[in-house]
């Protein structure tokens, strides 16, 4: 059984996921970088070697059941426990307006942003339940807020992405309620407007800045919040994210 805290971050070969992994390593954790492409995962882990020896890549495609099972088997064999799961992997999906959205694009977005989160979470729950302080962080977005969208007619009209993050928020609350008795805290965190490949690097924050809030919620103390959604503004101040 592991003595150090163990974390798994999905979509961790670049961007916010890699920054979250870097921050958790700096806190002394062993971090498994979940990546679809094994070579990208190895490069990402190698880039963190100077920071700490605890970076380990694991092949993990959140849309592929066999990959998820293999990742669980490896974590179970090597660590026997998982303390932190950061569901970071996500895609933007089609940029068409709702009336022009294809069913294929909608399904592909949900496969990663919604069904992938559920599949990975359910697979890893046996390991999380062995932890004395299990934590699950779901990376959401301000674009998933129904309150913000309904108050602003100019709100971005990304049907697939926005609705997938709205669904993720509901998933977060549902898991939080089920897992309270296990002491597992589950929260949704929007990292803010972060410059990544997904937005052509047009965000206001760096990946390291965007990782600060997910890292904080991944390492919440006992009796920390659960079933909440928070966001970070350009000033890096934490704010409640309205549903």
C-alpha cells in the first residue's frame, strides 16, 4: 500500500492537466498522468522529473473502457489506493450554433466530457474508497452555468460544450451526495479563462495560474466543501460558480 498520497489526473500531457500534475508533485504527491497517447505521456512525465520523482504516465483514454480498466489495474497493483482524482480531460467540440449542431459532434463531446468522467470515476471509486481523504475534482467551465447563460443573450452559443459542462455540474452534485458518507469530497472547479490549445491560447491566465484552484480543491482538508462549483477570475480570486 502507498504511503504518499496518490493522484490521477486525466488529460495530463499538456495545458491545465499538466499544470495540475506539476502543482501536486510540488506538494509531494505521486501523480499519475493519464494520457491517450503513451509517448506524449512519457514526454510529459519526463518534463517533470527535475521537479519531483513521483511523476508517472499511464495510458488512459476516457472514452475507451479497456484503457480505463487497464489504468485501474495498474494503480491497484502499484499503489493499492487513490487519494485524488482530477477529471481534467475534455474537448471543446463543434463550434456551430445550436441549430446547426450535428448529432455526431454532440455525441463525441459528451463521450469525453460527460460519459468519460462517469466511466473513470466509477472505475476508480474502489481505490478512492480506500483513501482516508478521497477527493474528486471535475474541471468544469463558466460556460456550463445556466444562470450566467440565461442572463446574457450574447453568451457563447456552444451547444455541445456548454451543455456537457452543465451536465458535468449535475454529475458532480450527484456523486457528492452519494459519497458524503465515505468522506470523499467531490467538487466542480472552473479554472477560469486559461490560454490553452483549445482556445488558441487566447485566455487571460496561464495554465499554472489556472491550476491553482483545482489543486486547492484536490487537497482540501477534512470537512472541506463538497457538491460545490467554483470559478477563478482574472484576478485569481475564488468565487462561487452559479448553477
